[in-house]
C-alpha cells in the first residue's frame, strides 16, 4: 500500500511540475509572438498536448523503472536463497571427524571466506586396520567449486574401497577429474593412509601445502607427491611411508593458512613448529587447531597479499596409543 501511495504521489508531483512549466512556456510564446486570438487557441492546445505527452512519458518511464527494480530485487532474493541453501547442503555434506578413532585423536577447523567454499576434508575407515584421510582445496570458489568438491569427495570414498595406496588412489582421482573438467578446474590435496597394525602413515601430496609431523626428534614435512589433481590428462605420484609413535602430532593445512602465516624468509612450517612448541597440552588436537586458526587470523601473509582472503582449514591428529 505504501509503495502504491509513493507512486501516485510521484506521478502527481511530476504532473504539477510539467503543468507549471507548460504555463511558463505558453506565456513566453505569447509574449514574443503576439498571436491573434485564433492562433492563441491552437498555441494553448499544442502546449497542453505537449504537457500531457511529457506527463504520460514520465509516468510510463517511472512504471517501467519500478518494474525492473522489483524484478532485480526478486532475482537477488532468489539467488541469495539458493546460495544459502547450497551452503547449508555443503555444511551438512562435510563429515564430522571422530574425536578418537583407533588410537588416534582427531580435530579439524574449517573457516570459509564466502558462503560456499572450496576447502574440504574426509576420513574413511575401509577396514578395522586402515584409515584413509584426504584434505583438499578446490580451485576457485562458488557453485562450480562446490560441485567439483562434491564429486571429488564421493569419488574418494568409492576409490577407498579398493585402493589404499595413496599414490594410486590420487592418480585415478586425477584422471577422473581431468576427464570431467579438461584441466579448467583442479584440486590440491594431501591423501594419507594410516596402517593401524604396522603403526605407519603412507601419504602423497598433490600440489598441496606440506603437512607437518612433529615428534621429539624433530619435524618431518609431508611434501612428496606430484601435480595438483585434475590439472593434466595423465599424472603420476610418489608416496612415502613414515613410522608413527605415541605422542606424534600431525598438522595438515590448506593454503588459506599457509599463505596467511608465511613471513619473508620464514616458511609457514617453521612458524607452526615454533608456535606448537609453546602449547602446553600437545595431547589435544582441538587446542592445536584453535592455536593455528588464531595465528592465521593475527597475520595477513606476505605484503603483496595484504588484501587477500581465502578459505582456511586446519586438521590435527595426535597418536596416543
């Protein structure tokens, strides 16, 4: 009702302005032309017709503008609703890590830069003695990234049923993604296989920031692997195997974390190791995740990335048995 009243008021105001202008125009014409009585009649008719034409044009223009604005607002509301729904589906799609599984404690924090993000992680236990872990970062953002994320996570779970060698699994994953996207979209990731019987971790790194294993003897970077997944038609990957001992701490991050805390001359892994050394309770992966996220929020990365934002994800695990 208020919208209709405003439209009527604007129309009346426009008509009043045009009427006053028409009167002034008619007076000016009469003053300079000194028309006869007969000419005065048709001059008045012409001025009146012109005024009515201008009023009609203004009214139609106002109506068209309001119609276009209403359609734009409806489209914007529809788009925001769809994005919110997609974001909710993506949140529900992200699995909850178990706090404790087979002698290993787990925790993860994921902070998206926009409604729909490209970071994700997944954990699968195909048999009682094996845990498969993936931390990935899809190129780009928005709905295309979300679609690639969903298909990648589903394919990872399918491949885990038959392949537990990270290098072979990632090779198949890369081939499948390339066939779907022809390299226009790709993903960096780190895939790890935990052998609970042999107490080992076997991993491959596909163009992802190196994972970190912190132990009393020092730090080990998980940086062996190959190209990002889906970037090339054919890719091969190296993998390495590490022994795990009680008290070992693992930290996996996406580039939203690594680039945020990188300093000139100091790698992010060294900064993380220094920060983690100050944590009093290394048995809690939740505390480790919180410490890393706080560190990333305090820093903005290298100077050339001062206005940059990205999804930020950290996944931590602690071997306690």
